[in-house]
C-alpha cells in the first residue's frame, strides 16, 4: 500500500513568475511586477526600498516571465505527457481587476483563465488554483496602503465571488493566499507592504496578517456557499525549525520560531487566535482591529485542507549560542552543520520533510497537500541539447521516498504532491532564470535573452515514470 489511488501528482507555478504579458488585454500593474532582478531585489521585497513603478536602469523579469500567457497550450501538453493529475497555478489579480477596486471584472482576464482551465481538463488535469500568489494591485497599495486597510477585505471578497461563480464546475481545489506567513519575512513581495519612516513594522505585519486571515475565511465561506463541492486550503511556507542543540535556550528559540509560522494556520484551521498569539499582541501593544464579525467568520469558516511548500528545515539558536548564520534565504537562522546545501545555500533535508509532514498532521488532523517541493539548480545544456539533471532527480527521489513513508508508516492523509516549477520559471527570491526547478527547460537567461524554446530534461521521463507507477518506481 502506497499513495491513494487518486493521489494528485503534478507541478506548481505562480502567475507572476511565468505568465509575462504584463500589460496585455487590460492587465493592471502589481507589486510582483516591479520587483527587479539584481542586488536591490531583496530590499524591495522586504519593503524597505520603496519601488512602486518601473525605474530606469533595472530589469524586471516578471514583465515577460517565460511567456506562459502565449505558450500555455504547449506547456500544458507537456505536463499531460508527464501524466500530471493536477496543475497548480495562480491567477493574476490585476488581469481580473486591473486596479483591484473596480466593481466589474475585466472579461479578457477571466476568459484567459477559463481557457487555461479548459485546456487542463481536456487532458484530465485537475486545476489547483491559488487566488493570490504574492500579488497585490499597485493601485490598492498607492490608494489604500494595501492590506493594512480593511477595504482590501471587501475587494478580495469581490474577487473571490467573481472567481467561484465564473469557474464553478471547472475548479475544485483553491488556495487563498500563497505562503501567507511570508508577510513576516518579505512583506512587500508577500503582501505588497511598504513601510513608512519610523513605523512599527511588526504591528503593521500583524494587522496585515489579520486582514488577510479574515479575507481568507470570507473566501472560504463564499466558495462553500456557491459550491459545497469545492475544497479550500490554506498555504504555509513550511519547514519545521529544529533547535540548534538540546540546550533549552535553543529548544525554546525553535519553539518560538515555529509558533510564528503556525500562527497563520492555527487561525485558518482552528478558527481562532491561539493563546500565544493573543498574549504576544497584548504584550507588544498591537491592535489588529478584531471585530465580533471577524471572530464569527474566522470560527465558522476553517479550511478543508492544509497545503504547504517544503524546501528545507530551519534551525534556531537561542541567546548565547555560537551557531553560524545561514545566508541567501528569506528565512534567516542558524546553520545546520549536519546538512548539505543547494547552490543557493538552502539546506537539503529529506528526513526533515517527513518530520514537517508529521508536525503539521499532528497539529491539525486535516488532509495535507504538498504544493511545492524541489531543487533550484544550474543546468548545463550539452552539445546535443540534452540536460542531465541527475541532482534534481536525486533530490526529488529522496523527498518522495520519505513522503511515502509518512503516508504508509505514519498514516498521514495526503491528497497530492506538486513539485515547484515543473517548467523553468523566474525565481521569486532572486529574480533569476538560472535558478531552475523544471523538468522542462526554457531557453531564457537572467537578462531576458533566449528563444523561450521548451525542451525535456532527463528528469522529465523520470517524473513521468514516478507518476505512472503512483510513486512506486523511484
Ligand atoms: P525561489 C523563499 C523565498 C522566496 C519565496 O523560491 C519562497 C521561499 C521559500 O519558502 O517561496 C516559494 O524562487 C514561493 C515560490 C518560489 C519558491 O518558493 O526563490 O511560493 O513563489 O518560487 C522557490 O527559489
């Protein structure tokens, strides 16, 4: 006995990292469009270097992405060739509401996604759709201050109503906010948040978190009212924190870090703020503006399943530790001396995947869905055009193996698994093309040169076999 018969194998993407066509068919501008490639990207993503328009002298990779907008038929055909059961994608809010606050949607945007969903269904591929994968219309940021303003909850409800009505019967699985805990790590990239001089950042982040959590619960309600068949999930950037050592200060530090992440799913899955969060807000004098209606909406509209990304575990050291720090990651922490790292400094930890799956299942007792996992690596195109990405196959094999153990030995209820970037796309963290995750290679470099031609890597046939054998033959 291994994975369930209807296990949803597939791959995951995000609109802003693959679609391109940023100013086509009435699409408006979003935070994710104005994230430049290059050394300033991190500061922009963190909301400390304000960039709300395109500026001269920068290259903006989201403008063209891998041009999925014009290649989706070809790309979905390749996914179907690998045997995908599901395709995770996100919608660009600004294709549907270019400014975010209109009352009527943009038909061209709605029609585009309808075509994409129909194309998936043609091959029996179940779309798994993220409503917001980091994107927030620029107009909402400039006019309203973005998610710090409760009006965004109404705009999001409007968006959700349009989506669930229009795509009823076409989409069954929805995620409300991608990596909602990213608010605390890269607040501009994660939620379109820019800070004013002297502002209490943490207070703003929790206010924004509250508004998104309430919006997420409303979306869950709207979805279930429109179609009781749909399943709504939350989405966490997961990867448990280990204590750097068994020193109690390190164990406590890891516990606190984990709580920072669990906070979001605790609310989305249980329907109320956990005690540690209420106390933290009280202690720090943070008022998130909780209303009686918020409380009720949160309580009555918990998620149907828990989805998450897993790339790595993390490590926390308490006061007085001599642990070295990690680099090159939104999740800063202590360096784990037992783990090897990827070319981008992300610790590789397959067993940590099983630990994380267990941590989440123990805590929530709801079905889990792994919606991102994979290795960002540089690929070499051989003279004959082949790409021998054995390192990627190794990474995925090791992770799928322990995921199988988590199902067969630990009894975890797992709905599916989508690898990140089944086709190469723009890196969220760095804006590079050269940080590749795909089974499908895209001829495009970090400066935007290349033919955009698609080709199959060695891992393409490997993943096809994995799916065909439902994870038996790795
Ligand atoms: P990249 C870290 C930093 C930025 C985004 O990341 C992240 C993470 C990992 O937790 O989250 C997800 O492209 C995200 C995707 C992203 C993927 O990780 O920096 O949901 O949009 O592409 C991989 O290598």
